[in-house]
C-alpha cells in the first residue's frame, strides 16, 4: 500500500472517531484503579469474586429463610390437582422403589376378659372382669400431642412415687384370676373336707418348719425365698471391694445404650408414617391420635369434603402421613396426608405456606405391608420422657397415670436420653368405670433390649404400691442426682488432676453443673449433720441417713432456710441452691455419697430399694405376677378398642 493510500485510510478512521492510543499494559500499580490503557488482573479478579460471594450469600439467606427447602412455589403450583370427570383423584400407574429406612411399629389397644374371684358379704363369687391392655412401640416422633407436657423434673416426679392407700374397690387389686372360661357369675361356697381325705404333700416338714422360723424372726432375703421355691430369679449382687478406703460398685439395673452424637439443637427432619385401619374407625379420631390438632382436623375434613366426604375409614384402608418440622415449636406437624382404600389412592391433602390444608397430588406409589411402618429419622427421635408422653396421649391416658408410669422409672433411667427405634411399652389397666376412671395394674418398658416391669400390689398392711418381679419398689433409698433437672455431669468420681491446684488426687464425688440458684434436694430422708461454711467446700450441707450412709453437698450459693444441724429432712426437700463458693471454677453441685465415711461413686454404687415386700406377702405377690403375665399373653376379646 502506497503512502497516499495509508494517509487516506488514516483520515477516514479519524473521521469515524477512531484515535491512536498506547497498547494495553499490565504495569498498573497493584491496588490502584487502572488508568488509561492499563489493565489490572487483581482488580478484575476482585470484581468477579465480589459478584460470586454476593450470589452465594443471597442464596444461603433464602435457604435459611425457607428452613432448608430446596423447591419453592405457590400453593397452586405445588399442589396441582389431577381430577377426572368424576371428580376423583388419579394416581400414577408406575410404581417406584422405596429406599427409605423404615421400621415396623406395633400399636394396639384391646379389651381382654378374665374370671376373677371377689368376696361379697362373706360369699366368694367368680365373675368376668374386663381389662384394658395396651401394647405399642414408643413414638419415634414428637408431635403436637406432647407439645404441652410438663417440664421434666426428676425430683418432683420421685415425690409422686409415694405408695397409695387402699382403694375402696378391692376387686381392682390383687384379684384371683381363674381364666376366661366362666360364663355369668358363680357363687363359691366352702365345705368341710371328709376326714379320710388327705391332701397331697407339697413341701417337706423340714421346709415348712424353716419357713415358720424365718417368718417369725425376720423377712426373707431373696436368696432364702429362692431356696424355698417361693420366688423366681435372684437379683444380682453388688460386688464391693475396699482399696484405699474407697468402695467401688457395679451399676445395677442400668441399660447399656449406644452413645449418641446428636446435638441438642439438631434440626428436625421429615418422616413418613403409614397406618393400616384394623377396624372401621372415625377419620377425625385417627387424625387426632396421630398429632393433628383440633383445628388441623377440622381443616383436613373440610378440604376432603369433595374428594372423600365419609366420616369413617373402613377396615383395610391405609393412612399415609408425611411429617415435617414446625417452624414455631420443636416438634413435627403433618405436611401431607393421603387416604387409600385398599391399595388404591383416594385423596390427598397437603399443608400450604399459609398453614391451610388443600387437595393435592398423590405421593409416589408404594407397596403396602400388613404391619404399620414408620420412616426413622434419627434427628426426630425424642427423649424417653417425651416419647412416653407422646405414646400415652395417643391412647388418651390421663396425665396422672402417665405421671405415675414415668415416676416408676425415674430412679434407674436417664429419661432425657433419646429412645431407640423399636423400644416399646405395655400397659394393663382396669376397664373404665361409670366415671371413666381406670386403675393402672401393670407397666413394662423395653429400651434397647432391656425390659423393666412393675406390678401394682396391695400388701397385707393395706398399702398399695408398684413392685418389680423381685418384690421391690422402683424407688431408691437415695437419689443419685439430687438437683432440679439432674444437672450436667462435668467431673466423675475417681482420681483426677485438680482443676485449681493441678495436683492428682481422689475426686470423692461427682460435679453436676447447673445454673446458679438451681434448687438442690435432699437425696433421702436424713438428719442434718452439718450446714455451714467449710473451707474448700464453700457453703456445705452434710446429711446422715440410715445404715451408715451420709451425703454431702458443696459449693452452694445459699443454704435453704430452716436447714440447720440437728434438724430432719425428707427426700426431695430443698436444702440449698447451686453456686460456686469455696474452691470452685463455676456454678455446680459437688455431691458425695459415703458409707461408713468411705466415699463411693454416687452414679454406680448399688443403692438399696426404699421398700421391699415382707416374707408374708412374697407368695401371694408371686401369684399376682403370674396372673398379670397371663393376662398380657391372653387372646383379646372380639372387640378392639383402638389401633393406629
């Protein structure tokens, strides 16, 4: 190209607004805004990263705002209704595989009948008596059924385990059960035996003489009773060894449960429950027993009016409920509910964002099983305490009965632990009387493969209480964690490095952390030995119990009014309040148990039961145990009260 042509093209470029400039350069000073033709790679990278960070933060904020939901839409889009010309909801024909961990659940409440013997004006009569039997898997989800239960306070519960006085209706207690073959009512009369009729010998003369001798001298021990054949298994023996004046013990009646890694504030997840109707049942009642509030039940029935207007669910129907977390409370609420007649989908209602139930699309099809099943979400597993309440509310047990059941286990179990899938409970009660009242006769709690039973029994002295199969009450001589809420274990019994003095020495008790001012209770009935300031222990109380047992309570913020040396206290009475006085690093109770002034581990040493049945009651109690176990194994009457 000639020089003239180059000049002409240059003139045309300038006329169009193009101008000569220096080439792009990367020589811009780091951190400064690029000038002219300079290009800063660090500035460009910073701009891009700022944009990406903003997008991530906005997405996270939306995710948290919607409680982790990964899809969002309006109720109309989320709950589209596929209805044919007959206004029936149609279900997809393709079945999908179900890869969700589930467990079978048992849920039955039945009436059983047995013939019992009662005394009526000097005459013995045999008549049929109905009993109410519940056998169920413990609830694995906490719903609105247990949202208003009392706050767990172990000492308050233990105070309610006092034995009861005899009721007026002696039929309810320690009745003689003969079987279910007696029809109507039979009067039993006694007559003298012929002189030539000699009963068969059941025990030897030597055994009878030994029985009388022991009865006159003292009550039987479990070993003596077992040797004579009047009771079943002998309870385990504590093994005590003395070393350095320290008594160590083997824990008795302790359930071994897997260590949980769940955090207390872990977020609840979704869970699905699939129920089979065993007998024609009211839809409203079945919803109420499965965590629907009265307002929810009314809303669901209103939404179903066009698709399923019937008030009853027939035998063989299925109810499929999807639960999810409640934003307002720490429990689950129903998100979606589907009704199936046989295996055919009939109707589905779902919860909208504004808290109303509307007709919705059916969930993915599944193959229904004969047993009820429930998806297990480990985040949803409730504590033993709440699970018992949840299960009891499902069966409409009154609060007093539930409180009694829980208090029976409060000494030996940490009711704040989570249940395991498959844990169960069995309950036997009398049938409701004219006022609807029932008497609790038996309860059995199975946790992680270990079963604990308690039987209601009226002793010869007229006192009524609950006893384990060995004739001992559930109540212990001492409370192991004597403060409100039980405290949090911070330091165990045994050798340790002192947190203040940094020397290795025996920690002669356990440290239970709790907020300042938390009430501290007397571990058992006792005489106050000391109530004063003690160097190192701070404000300190020492109680003298029976049989050489003493308990010590240290680092109190304040000693309760009226607690002074020489006074008496009862188990569960407030003796002081948690603090951090003396040599202490924080608010806690230092609690010691000593036997003949030798320190023992309060959490593992075998503690005597508060009461055992005397020998004169052992034989009759063993018969009552066999009778109740027979009732729990008996076939039910034709009518089932409730299920699901």
